[in-house]
C-alpha cells in the first residue's frame, strides 16, 4: 500500500472526502476497466466452526451428519444452477461449468473421502475434519506451478465453507442494500458470489485473495465488471462508503482519491471507452501489414464459455484449446462420448473457423486427475503431458477418438504438449491412426483424412531438434511461457525468482528463431501461443522471425491487430535483425519495448 502525501492540493488537504489522505493499493487487474464509486465492504460469512474429539461410538453418527451437510450443499448448488440461466450467455456457461465441478467435489471426491477418513481415524467432529482437509488441499494447490490450476484453490475453499455453514446451521449473507456505483471490497469472492452481482449497481470489485486464472476472474470478465485481485492489506484501512477508484488496467485501488486523481481517472475512463469503440471497428478487418503480409490471429481458450468473447474479438479460429477442464474434480476419467459432445459443440460454434485442440497436459502437478498418483517431487520434470498420455494408452485413445469425431463437424488440428523427441510424436501418430481405423470400421463419422498433428515446442531440447521434429509433425506451436521457464531454469510462480523470468532473454529468442527456421525449411506452419503472442510490443519481432500466426487471449486480439495493421513486414525484419545482433538482455528490452516502428 502507498499513501500519496503530495497528491492533495492546499485547498484539498485530504482525499475527495476532505479529511482522509489518498491511499493506493496495488494488486493484479483481471478484468479491464475503470470504476469510480463508493466502497461496499463484503463479509463473505466465513465460518470457522467448533473443533472437538468424538467418542468411538459417535463416529458413524458424525459421518451421517457430514453426509447430510454434503446433500444440503448439493441441493444449494442445484438451485444456483437453475439461476445461472438468467445470466448473460458467457457468464451463464462459465458458472454452469463451475457448478458442475462443485457437484463433482460433493460426490465421493478426494475432499469427501478425506473428511470421512479424518472423522473415523482422528475421531474429530465434521467441521474440524472439513477445515483440516481443505487446508491440506489448499497447500497442494498453492504449490502448483500451473496458474490455471492454482487458481482453482478458491473453488475448493468455497465448497469447504459451504459445508461448514451447513454443519453449523449458519445462514449465508448474500449481497444486500448495494448502493449504485458500489465498488465491492472483500477478502475473497466466490464465483457464485460474483454471479449474484448486478452490473447495473456494481461498478467493480477487488479482493485480497485470488489470481488471474480463477473462476471469479473469469466470471468478472464474462460479466464485463472491472476487477482487481491480490490486493494485500486493503481491508485494514478502509471504511464503508468511502470514495474509491478501481483501476482494472493497472491493478490499483485508490481510496479517498483527491479531486485531481478523480479528474484524471474520469478522463482515462472516457479514453478507454473511445479506444474500445475504435478497436471494435477492427473486428471484421484482417490483420495485414502495410506491405501485404496476412497474419492469422487466433485465440487461446480454457473453457467453452470463452467462445462468445473469441467471436466478438474477431478471432480467425482457436489456436489453443486446453482440455484439462474435462478431467478436473472427478473421480473417474471422462468417457469418449462425454468428451466428444463438448468438443463437437466447440467446433460447431466456431462456424467453420479452425480449432486446435491440445491433448491432455496432466500428471505430476495435476490434483485429483485419476491415475496421476498425486503431486510429484518435481512436477515440471515428471510424468506429465505426452509422457503421461503414452503411459495411459486407454485415456489417450478415448481423447483422440473424441477429437476425431468432433473433426467431422469442422476443421480441427491436434496439438500434443511437451514433446521432446521424434519417438514421442511417432508413437502418438501411430495411436491416432489406429483409433481412426477403429472408428471407420465401426461406421462412426470421422474425417476421411487425419487432421493435422502438431507439437508444442516448449522444451529447449525440442527447439534444438526442431529440424528432425519438423519431418514428423504437421505444424509447430511455440509455447513461450514454458520454453522460457525451462530455458532459464526459473519457476515464474516462485516469488524469489519470478522477476528473472524474461521471454526476451537472448537464449529464448534464439530458440524461437531456430524453431521458426526449421518449420520454414520443412514448409510446415508455425505459430506462437504463449504470452508473447498477445503483447503488441513484441508483434514486430515475431513477424520479423517469419511467424504469421499468433494465438492469444481474445481480449488481446484487437490491440495486436491494430499494431500489425500499422506495421510493415520489411520494417519488422530489420527490427528483428537488430534485436538478434544484441547479447545484452537489457539492451534487447530497450529495442523491443522502446521501438518506434
């Protein structure tokens, strides 16, 4: 938190309220926008519950009491599911997937089994058993290096609190008496809380907890409510009804803003609206440079609920569809038909635009995915992704069969993660061909020709052997996030070293350059689908490498398109040559981020 002692003028010694100094809190912006309003402090009704030991003859009765709370929670979730249909389409679908996951957690999951085991073995009451099991699961999730899965910790916490409330007969405190232009400040908001927000009354919200990949963040984006998460110490120095500015762009909360700050942010909000109108006019225009190079801009998605945003942004297709959500919070593998139904709907909703489906990236660090054996000692280097798939051929065949069947409804590409050798892609292709023959013999509708089979380049060994891999793969997709992590030996989730994570490091750029050259020599497509793809400042560098397909979050597409349409390929090539001639990372950053192309 920062206090801005010099922001107030002589005529305004305090903030906008006249007696309080302006204070600025920093967090992470997860839903773009600027909100100017008044503070509404939200008490989520967190219940601790009692803790005591129980005699042996009370174990079964305590288990029954716990099961009654589970059943009550399931009914509550069902009621929420019925309400979801009244939300905007994207938010409704997002909440629907979430509530389905909640139901899975309430049906014989690791959480339920763990609580029952604690009641029986430790002879403690159900409230204490729930709290201890939730704490254990949260520790495991917090240790994950996958931002999306780490963000699921909030879902575990929400289910746990729901169970404790039911056990203690504590009523849930929903939002009430919200003033217009309320900016909700809370320790945390569950996705179900977020679904209850009325955008007509709520200008924005901020939480102390949460991450960019949480369901709450996704819900905020779906509802177009500006939001900031991870704002430490915010609630210690705030009062109900205080004037506040929420900056969802830079991740700031400004309490008791000065008149000058208010005026500045009102201008920013007006400019943001103007920019959105201008960018929206680019939706149906191609991303083509001033000298005629056409660049395909695709979208990365985690969930089918994001497709509305993908289409609204004018994406030419889905360049990366992560399928892990199909396998999460379950005690059994999803079958082929279940996967096919979801994948078919995605392909059909894309209305002929290509969809690149990445096969399951599970193992090691993925919790509650059957057969993974739980968290590994070193998950980033363990049995994950393609290694895990090849060790579980039945799981792999079911997913490939579902993808092949979905490919009968529109253009599909198959993308395999974490490839490190030619042998791995050869084995996957053999399985794909076998599944294709089986489906055709069974008269199941599949494409006559196999969909393109590509590989993620996210391990330095794969980049260095790209020439050999290009002989076996139909296309490359460069995952710059993992490629940077493995090249620099930096865990970007580790606060002690995260500041060293640098996709513009010369070693990373050389691996991207080598990979792109290998793809061009083999005449196969190559794309970038990591964070670099969605940064307009890096567009010139990537185009200069020869990359003409970028995949990013849907929200990033308009700005990247705007950048490309103002850029000449010849200028980009010159820029890239200059960058690649440098060896100093700081000088490279100056060239990339200080460019005036």
